[in-house]
C-alpha cells in the first residue's frame, strides 16, 4: 500500500470498551440504547427493582451504601472475569448508591454475546458473585 | 499499633458507629489479631465477625495478612448489592 493510499484510508472507529462500570447517585435512569456490538447475537439485560414489600412491610425506598472506590473496582474485576470466562463481547454494569424509591431501578446488567447460553450463564454468575463480594449495602426505609 | 476500622450497613447499625478504633499488640499484627481485638472493642459485632472479611487498602485481606500503620481498614460484612 502506498503512502498516499494510507493517508486516504479513514482510521477505524475505536471499539467501545468491552467493560463499562457506573456507580451513580439515586435511581438509575432509563436504559439507553447499547452501542451496537459487532458479532452479537444475544443481548441480556437484567434490572433490579426496589420491591415495595419486604416481609409484609411496605417499603418507601432502599438506601444504598457503597464503599468506594473498592465497590467499583470489584464490579470491574468481576465483569472482566465473566467477560473472559464466558467469551462475552461486552458487559455494562450500573449500580445505584443513595436513596432509590420503591419501584425504581437500582441495578442494571447488560451483556452482549454471540449466543444466548453464555450470556444467561454469565448474568447469573455475575449477580451471585456480586451479592457476595462487592461492598455495597442496602437498608430499607419503611413507609409506616 | 492503633487501627481504625470502617463499618458499613448492618455492621455500622449494630455497632452504633461508622468506625471503631482498636489497639493491636505485637510487632506484626495480622487481620486475625484485628478480628479478636474488634470482638472485644465492639461486642455487638460478635455474631457478624466470624462471617466477615476485612479490606485493607481497598483489597480483601486474609487472616494471615499483616497490618501496617496507616493502612485503611474496612469490615466487609453482610453485603447486599443489587
């Protein structure tokens, strides 16, 4: 290839990061469209919603507390682990901190993969491990 | 050596405090020594400590890991993200 041809060829767009972690204040906003992931045949999205009832008591909100930056670092480490173990294409994690009212979204996991089974397995593994290893706590704010 | 342990969530509620300061004896105290000292300093955490881990400088630490002056130490107990 000549030097002139090199200059005329547009540089390829940078690939989106395969792992994105966000720990944000308050309830999560509505899910934005995930950037197209090349070769993806499956997109699994799990949203955790604050339940309005817990053990028969009405809940107004949950207060989330995160030990940062360790919580974000643990989420990233876990996302990268499931990304590689299951051969995924992309993982995006959003988690709330602070107060999230009942009915609102406090956690969102999106996984893109070539096929469905690995995305579903990875989602289950991610959530189970998060609930054991990521320093985030929730406290119920009861309505009455 | 004095160590201040950060507390979160249910552990903070039980202890009634966001942190507990303990004194560790010996030249090279470990997280195991800290667990014992914390049980004495905050008896309300007695049933929590056996199923808790420590984070030292933002990383999980094992019972045999040493503690040094100035380390940031947190009790990671009963996490409940999601």
